[in-house]
């Protein structure tokens, strides 16, 4: 069985104050994400239907606090909470938050491509 840790992840990306360490495992991407500053994707998510992330995520909040808004609902997750977010959410993350997240690789790639396209058009900086 494959495994990955924050230290062994082979793909490391820096997006300003956000560090993403990841590995693909049998169709899912496992991410260890750290936020050194508050973050939201309201601008970049405008490139997606309803201005929301269309990729489902399962995860665990290692440290800090994050909030997901979807439709007329809001969910807050703090250190120690496991979560599932269906497509159609908008994430807001506090500085100091660390998350372990699992996402279908194909859906995550589509979301990230839309965000990258939005940013390359000069419509934003880092999330």
C-alpha cells in the first residue's frame, strides 16, 4: 500500500503564504497544506460555475481554523475536526492553519487549471 507524509511528499508548491506538499495516490491527491496568512479564493473561483470550487474534499484540520461557505450554509472546522466538502463551496482559511486533504486528482486538476488561468490573465495575485 502506498503512503505519504508531509516530509515525504514529492510535489511541493509555494503560492505566496501557502505551502502545498502533495502526492498522487491511485486517483486521489493527498495534500498537506499550510497557510502563513489568511486566505480565500473568492477572486479565482469566479472562473468556475457559481464562483465556487467544484472539487469534493475530505480532510482533517491539524491546526488553526477554516470556514467553508456553500449556498446559504456555512461550516467552521478547527484543529481536530475531520471534514467533507461537496462541490459548490468557497473556502476561507485563517493564518496558521494546517490541513491534510484528500481530493479526486482529476477534479482537483480541473479546479487548479481554472484558477491558474484566472491568475495568468492578471486578475489576481496569490490566493
